[in-house]
């Protein structure tokens, strides 16, 4: 008698102990939520079962946008290097989903091989068939940015019914599957030719319930004048307001995310402040990854509970022998009433229920006689998980967050925005590989010296502020100029002497000619007066 009291006491005295959040999420899902999902066929209606890789993978950023909005260029800008399979052009070039991930060797893994790799979080994508898998690849390469995050490039969204049919797979469903598992969804728009096609509108609606992950980038904003930019921004916010039904205004970042000179530099300060904000948001992802996965598991558990109530209610209403087909049609047509009854009986928020129309469509193909009746024990286990185990994990989440450095995403464009007068801090120098090589900058130094002595040097050096004014004439983005500053300021004193100033201008010239900047200064670029010190 009253044995449940002792059981509950033991449960509270001996809560399950986890070493990491990832381990805890995996154990809770497999032992407490998965049985409920399998019993009520949750995976046939909503989302495939989660695997270990879904809990262990790095934070992922999903890029979505119409063709020629700069998605692939945006990735290249972040990485500061090409990645396998990338193609850039004004016409629709990316016709595949490309998962850009860290790898020791640069190469491409095709979709069919990717979905059988247990270490990758993509195994359940095989349900979308060969038409999709032939358009899905993983580009692997060694890059410091990818040590902390992965990025998924998507095909450019087109308008018109013909393009949607020709894909051969459910494009919106694939995006919805990915949206459930990524940490950030970035919608890119082209400020120069803003419009939201029918398919793009459908895609944004398919991302419903993931608005908290969504950010918007108004790209290529340097191509239009300030007045026109204000109109474009207003039009974009108005269009998004009709599609994204959230009480909060969605965050829109305005800028030009590539390493070319700005065409119209009038709004430079705005662009670079926006870029810093976006970078901080992306850099926070690894720190908040555990909390995001915990939040997603809670949302999944709430949906699984509601699904169990719906399926068991339909089972209860079905006759045992005659009139099954007619009763099934009646129940599907009256599903809204069943939703209302469940909402009242179990005090469930309307926002926890699945989309009514989609659920009705899915139920059409189901055999209601195979549905299971309500099994309270399974629901009690999930409730116990939400009330007790999740609270234990929240403590562990905070502990893990406090131990992680901030920011965690480093390298690529994230480094360039942090150096000298173009950001915060000056970074570390590079004095390796010094030899007797001729200083290649020497041939143009007299020309750079003429400019140097007009900038009011004191004790043979100019301040960061004066150097910045001159370097901004190049119209290169701050992330690029910050990297140039890091390379040129060999003394790391926040000022430039004549040799360092000449080196900075030489590196600007190299970049404007379309060449890549070195990560470390080679011998032929290191100023002669610094070589002995570095050696």
C-alpha cells in the first residue's frame, strides 16, 4: 500500500547523474522519450528518431536564400578560402546541398556515402531518396572556423511551379528536417534585387516553429545608395512580417559579406557594426549549443505527448467491426474538434499541436485500427523527464557554458575584425621563416613614404587612427583591413613606422589585385629592420 510514495522518494534521492550534457540528452532520449515515440508511430508523422550524432555534432549554420544572394560567397568570406564543390556566379550555380565541415584532408563525400556514416548527423536523410542524395554532398577541409561550427549551403530558391516540380524531391521538407537540427538559420536577401518568390515564401513558412533560430542578412547593401537602402530595408521588413508570424521583429543584418572593396562606402560604419553583431551571434553558437539541444529535446517531448493523445483519441473513437472507413473520414474531418477536446482535458497549449492540415493529410494513409490506446505509464515517464531530469541537466548546461571560452569560433573573417584600429586587440605576430630574401616591398617604398610623412608621424611612427584613415581609402572591408593590420604591425604597439606602413599598403595592393593574404608573414615580406629581432 502506498508503495508509490517510496518509489518517488527513491527517485528524488537518487536522481540520474550525467557527466556531460550530451551524454545526459542521449540517455534521456533513448530511455524515456523514444519508447513513447515508437509506441505511437511519431516518426511516421513528424521526425525520424534521433541518433547519437544528433547530440554530439558541432553547431550547424543553415544558409537559405534565392539564387545569387551570395550564400556561397558568404561561406567563402567566413572561411577565407575556397571549399570543394563551390561555384559562384550571377546565375543559379549551387544546385546541391553542401555540408561544409572540418576534415584533415580536403575532399567531397557524396550523399549516398554520407548518409551511412554514423559519425555524421545526416543518416535519416536517406528517406528523401536518390533524387535528393544525388544533390547532397559534404565538403571537408581543414579550416579553423570549421573546428567550432559546420555550415550548410543550400540550392538557390527559384520562383515558378516548373522549378519546384523539376527538383524531384520535397525541397521544403528537407529544409524543415535540417531546421530541426541546426543551431542557426540565416536567410539571405540581395539588397540590389529584393523580391520574395512563391517558393521562398513556402520555405520560410516551412521553417515555422524555428523562428528563434532565424536571422536575416540583407546582403550586397553596398551596391545601392542610402535612400534606396532604407526603402529596401522597409520593404523587406514588411514582406517578412506577412510571412513570419512572430510577436518579435526578426533581426536583420545589413552589409556586404565579401572581401571586395565597397562599391558605395557611404554606410561603411553601419555595415561593419552589423557585421560585428552577426559575427558575435555566430561565435556564441558553440557556447549555447548544449542549451539549444536541450531546448529542442523539450520541444520534441511536448510534441510527442500531444501526438500520443491524438493517436489514442482516434483509436478510442474507432468502431471495432463495421463502418471503419466512414468513421475514419469523419474523424479526420473533425480533427480540429479533437484538438480542442485534448487541449481542454489535458491543459495543453494550442502552440504545442502539430499543423492541422498536414496532420489530416498524413492520417488519410493510416490504418486507424493499428493505432495504440492511451498508455499512461509512457506519458508519466516523459513528464518525469521534463520535471526532474531536465532540471538536473540545466545545472550541467550552466556549468559547461561557464567553462567554455568566449568567443569560441576563431579563424577566417572572425580574426580580421579583431585587430588594430579595425577591431579590438592586436593579436599575435608572425616572425617565422626569415632568411636573406630581398624585401619585395622595397621597390614601392618611396611612393608609400611620401604618403607616410603627410600623416603627421611622431618619433617615426603614425597612430592607428591616422593609418586607418589612409587604409580606408582602399574601400576594403574592416575584416580584411584588420588582417592586414595584424600582419603589418610587426611591433604590436598599435602604431606603424615607415616600413610597416609600406608593408600595409603592399598587402592592400595584393588584395585589390585579387590575391589571397598570407596567414603568416613570409621572409620576403618581413621588413629588414625586424628580421634580426625576430630571428
